[in-house]
């Protein structure tokens, strides 16, 4: 089977920046398993994986527009400290914020008495990324995986409280 929309794909990969610094890898970890065509991966990598089969290797360099986008200075803002009332926050912390554009990962850059400076850019925004790896497996998604829009794998789920009480 080839990688196509709604296929479950299992990958081993390493991603590096333009200087060759490893940013993430599945080496000595579980491989990545995802539902192709759902936007789980950056668009440039999904496009490069389409049509590949088990055992196929990939080595692709993506520009920021193919990965996490250009760095946007307008996404760095100082917000009133009371928005974090009761929360312990410090520089470097990350969290998911509800915005007008939906959920967005946010990194805290600075904590002052009256404000907290946050960055709504993805940590890899503005970077050229190099992905190298191999497709381990491609299979058809189950009806349940298609209905939920993500891979379930071999672990049990309790769907009584909504779709999977975990986030990817």
C-alpha cells in the first residue's frame, strides 16, 4: 500500500535545522504514527511522503513556507499579567492558548510585574528544516480512526467523555 489520504503511516525520522542541529528524532523512541492527509504533519513533508511505500526512505529540505511558516513579529505580544492570575509561569514555558484563530501554542518570553510577554509563533517558525527517515508501514485506517481523525494504535480508549481524552 502507498501513502495516501486516510492511510495510517508509521515513520522513523530525524529533523534538523539548516546547520545540521538535530531538533527531533524517533531514534531510540517509538516511531511516529499518523493519519495522512489530516494536517498532522507539515504540508511540505506530507506532500513528499505521498506515494511512498513501506521501506521507502526520504530526505527532504523544507523552506519555512512548506513547514511552520515565516516568523511573524506581530505574534509576539505583551499581555496583562492578570490573565495568568493564579498560574505559576516562567520564561520558556509553553502552553496552548485559545485565540480568535483557534488553539495556538504559545511560549512565554518574559515575565514582568505588570505583563507577560508571549510568542505565538511555532518554535520552528522561520526555519528551514531537513527531514530524513524511512516509511516503516502503511495501512488502511479503521472506521473508528477515520471518524475520529487520528490514529488509535494498540492502546485502549474510553470514548465516554468525548473523543480520546488526549491531544496530539
